[in-house]
C-alpha cells in the first residue's frame, strides 16, 4: 500500500468496481486509485439485470437476453414484448473477473482484497486518513460505497428482500425466450410476495422469491417460500442446485442522503443508486460512474448519484405508499400496470428514462382510488425533502 493516493474507493462491489474500471480506462489521466474490499475473493453471488437502452456498458459480459416478459396473478396474465429493448443479465462472476483483469492492467489502480478498515476515515488537513489492517494512507478524495448501516424496519418505505437458486433440471421445463418478471399466482394475499424466473435454457434457470415489505428479511426467512416456488414450478421434476443468491434493497429511503463532505462522497445502494420503486441499480451505477470518472480525470471534485426529477420521486413515493398501506392490492396493481401500459413506455419508466407522456400512460393504467387516498402523505413526504 502506498502512503498517498488521489482517490480511495471504499468497497469493491458493483459501484466501487464500476468507477475503478472507468478510471482505468482514462489511461494517462487515471488518478492514483486504491480500491479497498473486505472480501478475500469474488464469487458468483448475484445477478444484475436491466433493459437495453442502447447505451449498455459491458455488453460482452451479458449472458442472456429475453424478448418477452410475463406478469401473473390469480386473475390473469400480462405478456410484455420487450424485443426492441431486451431484458439482459450479467452474472456477478463475469463482471468481477472483467474488473479484476482491467484493473490489473492499469498501473494507477490498486485493488486490495481482504482488507478492512480499523477505524472510520478522518480528516487530516486537506486529505483523508485511511487506516486499515494492511496499513495507513492519505487520500485526496474518498468514494465510500459501503452500506450506511444494516437494513432495519423504518429505514425505508419498503424493503425488497429476495432469495434465489440457480437450478438445472433433468427435464426441459423452461422457455428461455421469456422471463417471469412477477408471478403472484400462489402468493399469500397478506404479503407482497412473488416469484421471479430467469430461464437461460430449457433445463436451467434462476428462480427467486421476492418480498416487498416493511421489514427486511434474510434468505433463511424466505427459504420456505423459495422451496415452495421451485416445487410448484417444476411439478416434480428432479433438479440440482448450482448456486444461491440473496439480498436486501431499499425501496424509498425515509431520510434524505447525507450531503457530501469536501472530497468525501457516499454512493451505492443506500445512497441513491437503487431506483426506489423497483430496486434496479446497475444502469444507474454505470451512468454515475461515467460522469464521476470524467470529473476526477479532469481534476474536478467527485459527485454522488444524481437525484431523480421531483415528479419521478413523487410518483415513486406515492406508488410505494400505496403498496405499504394496501399490500393485498399489489397483485392487481402490478397486473393492471403491465397490462394497460405500452411496453416501450413501461420499460422507459422502470429504467428511469421516462418522459412526461410515459408518466401519463403509467398513471392512466393504475386504479385511481387507492392512489388518491395516498396523495396527502406523498405531498408531506416531498415537502420534508426540500
């Protein structure tokens, strides 16, 4: 470890590595950068999915694309054509490997695994002092991608908790052209619980159960739900488990992110990376990394995630408020949303690239009464953020 760096990135997950990759791509303009990651090795621990918006980074890492999606509940099913903007999947294993290789080729980037901070960074003159078990250094700029505390009830409007297994079946039971985006058909009506299936072949798929709830849940808490979801989908077909993944994402943080200090920026899932009403973060992180790296390469201050437009923030919070107040209505709301919104408009809206006309189409597709009842609470929330 050197004694001084231009940039120290705390956390080598998606956000930290994405920024480090962009910095490495600057070549001669790349600042001296240290990435500190407490994991001793990377594993295939998650899957990042998103719709192709025409500006997708890491195209060579995409393992599978789907041209069709379904949303289903006990009342019916919506089939969504996404052929023009395919739903795409990047496995963490491929992303991590590409990042490690890219950074190893850049003399200005130093990725250190198995390193933990022994105390929080402190200001020392115009620099930040970083004390780790592997040594101490000074940084001109710190990019902190670590979570801001453990997920707890009350920390977000809702928490998206998920647990999944990638399985391989002896029988050809999957359609690799279509994802099951949300299947509420067998869910408990008192919970917002659905199954999510990403089939990569007729014999292989990632099957997840996801809950939107006030309380964050671990994979153990969702184990029974996942086992039931797999059994119902496979109908007795034998299978083997290839790997597992789980996670907890905030859906609408209840307190505004702390403002950045001088040359110390908080980013990541608990600092605005995740879209509140969906939890999608990968593309938002890539856009932030592009902008932040260009600024650092020009000697300008780093920036955090750009806030969503006020109208989109208000719509997201209103949507989450309705789901929080009426979880039993969620299957009908989502089916109506996907069945009655034009697919291109829906995908732009979910991707955070929506236009005013897309917002109008989404609003028109939703049942009006439960949303009108929640408008006063949404307005109070928006006022508290000013």
